C-alpha cells in the first residue's frame, strides 16, 4: 500500500501493523489497521478505531469499591416496598416469562399515564463486556458512569422514538446488575428521562444488595 510522504506531526497508517513515527520532534503512534481510497491515500479503519474508543470507555470506569455477590439473589427482591413507592410501581413484581441472560423481574407502573416499567436482571458477566466483549453492539450507545460508587454503563439506542434505557452495574467480578427503564406509553419520555429513571432504580436495587451482603 502506498501512502503520501508524512507531514510533520501527523499520524501515518501503513497496513495492519502499528509503528511509532517521529516527525518534527513529535512522537506519534500509527494506529493499527487502515484502508485506502481509490487514490491510494490511507485513512483509519473504522472498526479498529471503534474498538480503541470502546477500550478507552472501559478504562474510564471507576474501580469497584467492594464485591457484592448476586449468587442466589432473586431480582424481584431487590426493590423494597418504600423503593417501589418512590418509583411509582403499583403492581406485584413478577418473573419475566422469557428472561434474558439471567433471572429477570418485571416491575409495572400502569395505574396512571404515562405507563412505564422496569426490568431488573442479574447477569453472570463482567460489566466491561458491554464495551469490549461479546455483549457489545454497534447499534447501541454505551457510556461509562457510576452508580453508588460502582462502575456502571448507560446503554441505549439513539435511533427512533425513545423506548428504553438500561443501567448496567458491575457489582462483582463476573457479575452485573442490570436495570432497564421501559416506556410503555410510546413517546411519553425522552431518552435522558428514561436513563435517569433507570439509574435511580439501579441505585435503589444496589442499596438493597449492599444490605444483603
């Protein structure tokens, strides 16, 4: 592959291998992976850059202050009656008919509009997997955050009418507490509102989990 002569202080992409380039007294890193246009000019390989970006997000997660085991924990027991009142949940918690990734409990708020609900899951996986592992999806927007001092990820889809937002909390090595806020009444909530609802419910579930450990 041919590339243009390097300018001072610029990054040069040369094939699939990374190398350091010193130009004009500036040390730069040539990123791994590149593609070329029809004129032979090199430009970054988007999947490679996306991987680097996700890795940087994973590095931004805070250190876990403690290990809170989810083993044997019923997700329907992670929100207490006072917490349910705060979240305006009026129905009895129920196990999901088709759980995803692990035990899942559904909490409904369907007394008054706008209707909404929460899905609380206990998952056997490191929270970082949503950034760099097999649970990563290019269709989803993932952002590092923290819940109660624990590493967490805000996970949602930007396209279309806001429908749900999930907060994933890394409560222990290989264990993640996931809380998804769902808009049952279409168009009733903005994405920031759904993400805030999800984070609030996740914090409540985390407090209950702390009291159990």
